[in-house]
């Protein structure tokens, strides 16, 4: 046997982290309020809940005021704990900008990025997916979001009758996305998406808790992970809420 | 006459800045390369070109590594010069996150934000537009982008025959966007968009220079401003390029 090890890819790292802690819960580290308190709050909630998590998602709540450089402490805790880090920037820019973004994210220790497949493959996400994979990172596609207005975009019916979210699910499979985001409030769309993307593509489901979705329903409909933010970050007892959601 | 002054809104501030310097050029402060050099380069190019600009656009190239806090120097120069600042985050998230983003941007001195109307109005951009306007800021909608993959999203034909970019132009008008982004490489789409959005909604046109578009063509097709990045930021003589493009 060779002593050379191939580092596991993003998907495997996420599944390993999930198995290790018996958790299907991905914490969205979203905070409002004074900027100087957000980092402290993020570290407090992360440290209180880390044993219950499969991964951590960071959005503009932290990244916009502080940047990657400013949230190094949060990144370090995730690295030490083996918690994959997802950047929820919903990238939808031209190729050169998207490449700039994913290079920065991976340089600073992020494991994956969420992208909107609406932006297209040619001079959009094609080379971005290659770049992320060449750096052993992951890319997750938005397929159906958890707000009411998702109807006004993801549900649009194209000429020929297909709904746009189904086109996005096909893009995830064909372009080689590691996972997709499908609202926990739409059990039928989770099941539909699974049929299109197959078993190798992970389904992550947001919209649980503050947004009205039910974690257990999302998982029973076929999601691999639930994404939860405010129900935990705004709770008086984040650890308790996280523990209750970890294997729902 | 009352001595009370109503502060001009974003659209008026942009037109005033344009008139003052006789410029229809908006500089996209996009830099690659070592993170520690990007801020210095941004300040160098901004100071070299500021007399030729109507406004400045900032994207993740600067914001992701440093955050709003880290780019205070760039923001200060723009404030001192009366150059409106546009955050090109192409926001396409749920309402609570979008509100968090625009609050941060305006707190730190940005004047406007670019959004993708794909995300919808209900629990998407509806309250975000109100919030931005209540703070005297502006919001710009993506209508047609400058990369080839724009065909795979913005050009999708919906049931009934309408192209998505035309739906987005209608949304800009109906939802009260202050301006729209339409690629300088698509003169016909600039003209089409003008017909839909009317005269009060500004048209900003990217894709000039490094991306192959022609500034003069964009303006002659009806755009109010051209957005130029790499042709200036990667030039040996940014001032000369900017001077040449300012009133193309």
C-alpha cells in the first residue's frame, strides 16, 4: 500500500464531519446589530454549538463589515474543529470576478462557495467550478430558495414548460456541483431535485426555524443537511437549540 | 425661500458628479494580485483618475479580503471628491440578509447597491428598495450582463415568449429602481431597455475595454454611463485611459 494519501474532497469532508458528530445541522453564522459585537457573538455561538454541527456557513453579516481578514478567528475555530466552511455569497458575476472571489475564499481557508447557476456556464461558472475543484473545494448551486419571492425567479416557467429550478437542478448535475440548496419549506421540490441530481450531489436545506420550515420535514423529504441561522444565533441557549436540531 | 435643503437622492448626486467633471465614466476598482497591494493600488488609481470620473464601483476584489472597515480610505477619497460609490455585490438573497447588507453599505458611506431582480420582490427586494430610498441611497438592477453566459440566464425565453431581461427591465420600472445595468456589447438591448424603463431610470453599461465592448457605442445606443475596470486599473497610465473614456 502506498503511504501517499489523497486529501478528501469537500463532499467527503462534509460527510465525515457530519458522521463524526452525528449531525446534519449546518450553522448559518448570521448576526445583526453593532458591527463590533458580531465577531464576538459569532465566536460565542460557534464555540457553544460546535459539537453539534456538521459545517458552518458564513454570509455578508460577518464578511461585509470585516472581510476575510477580519474573520480569521472564526475560520481558525472551524479549521481546528474540522468543520467545513461554506461562503454564502450566492455568486452571480462574470468569470473573472467569480474566480477572484473563489481564490480569495480558498486562500483564507473556506471549503466551498454557494453560486447562482442563473449566471450561466460560459464566462460565468464553468471555469470557476474547475478552479474550485482543482483546489479541493466544493461548489453548491442555488436550486430553490426559502423566501416567498422564489416564485418570481426560481419558479418561472420557460418556453416549453420547464420550471427554472428544474433547469438549475439539471445544471448542478451536468456541471458537476457538489451540492444544491433547496428550501426546507418545499418537500416536493426537495424530492424532485433529488430525482434530477442523483445521490452524489448533496442537498442542503435552508428556511428552518425563523423562516417557518421544519428541519425534520426537510430531512425526511430527502435533504442531507439543514441550514439554520437565526433560531440558533438569536437564541438564549444556542447549544440547546443546536443539539435539538442536530439529527432531526 | 426656505433655507431648508432636501439632500439630493442618488440619481441626482450621480448626475451632478457627472456634470461637474464632464464625465460619463464609472471606474470599477477591481484588482487581482496580492491582497496587501490591492488597497494601495486602489488608492493610487483612484487618485490618478478621480478628476475624470462620474462615480466609483467596488466589487468583491476589494470588499472580500478587507471588508467595509478595511476600505475606509477608499470610501473617504470618494466622499471628499463627491464621487458616488456603488457596491457591486449583485445581491440576490432573502430579505433579512439583503437588508443587513444595504444597512452595512450605507452606514459605511456607500451610495448605492446593485441587485439581481431575479430574486423577486416579496421577501426579496421589495423592502430593500424602500430601505435604501429611506436612507437616500440608490438601487440598480441587473438587466443584461456582459459575459457570454448571459444568454443562459438573462436571455431565457419564458412561457408566453418574453425574454427574462425584458421582465427585469419592467421590474426596474415598476419597483422603482434608480438605474439598470445593461451590457455595452448589446446596443439593441440598451435601446430596448430604454424603451421599457423610460428616461428617469439611468442605464449603466459594463463590458467596455477588457471585455470587448466599446464605450462610445454604449453611450450612442442610449446608455447614461459606462462602467470600466481592468482597462484602467491594469493600465500603465490609468489617468490617460480614463481621460480618453470620460466623455466617449
